[in-house]
C-alpha cells in the first residue's frame, strides 16, 4: 500500500465514523469523504493509487459497514431491505473484483447508500412516516433509476474518466468568475 493509499483509506475510515452518532448527517459526511478521494489523489503526490476503482470499492466497505451497523437498529422492513441491499452490493463488489470490469457495477448498483440516506432522512424529518411495502417499492424504483444513471455514467460510459476533479472545480471557478 502506498502512503497515499494509506492516507486516503484512513480518511475514509474516519469519515465513516460520524454516522454511528448521527445517521443522516454522518451519512452525508461519509459520502462526501468518499468523493474527497478524487481530490486527494489529485493533490497528494505520495505514491499514487495503483488501481483506483478496486481501491475505491474496497474502501467503500468502511462506510458501508457503519451504515449497516446503524441500519441493523432500524425496525422491521426498512432494516431488512437495508441488509438485503448491503449483501447485494457486497456480492457486486466480489463479482467486480473477479471480473475486473467496471461495467459489472451497472448490474450491481449501490442502492444501499441511497436507501440508507432516504430512511435516515425520513426518520429525521418525518418520524411518523409509515414505510409500507408499496411505499418501499416506489422508493426503491425511484432510487434505482437515479443510481442506474449514476452507475452508467461512471462505470459503463465512463463519462468522467478523462477529467480530474481538481480541474473540473477550477474550470467551474473560472467560468463563474468570468461572469462577474
């Protein structure tokens, strides 16, 4: 493991811990820290990431495990759906590692994250919301549509592969500044 991989991995672990105290806010923090590795790998020059996709999928397990710990405390159906989505994603990561092909992630979308954030938000802002089986199906279909688009853009079409996160931010900054 390079020094850069170690730093980013530790950041990912530390970024996942707030979810254990604050489900929604901690979940958002964990997701933002997950995205932050795109910037850290552009800014750090400490050995690089040898295989970003494999590293990222394995590092994702750190925050997903904390999400699972919290989801196991939830009641009935929302917990069972969360556990099922977690297991499905773990299978997907395993298939991805064996296939060494990012396109496989289109068939194993990470609905677990979206479901976790949805349920955490409902518990925070609509504590009396009753998640019926019908509601769960509607929510899951909506989340699946969003997640499949994201998985397609990132792993099948690879629309963002030719960009560096820091360059995109700088381009946006220059575009905004040029307006004023």
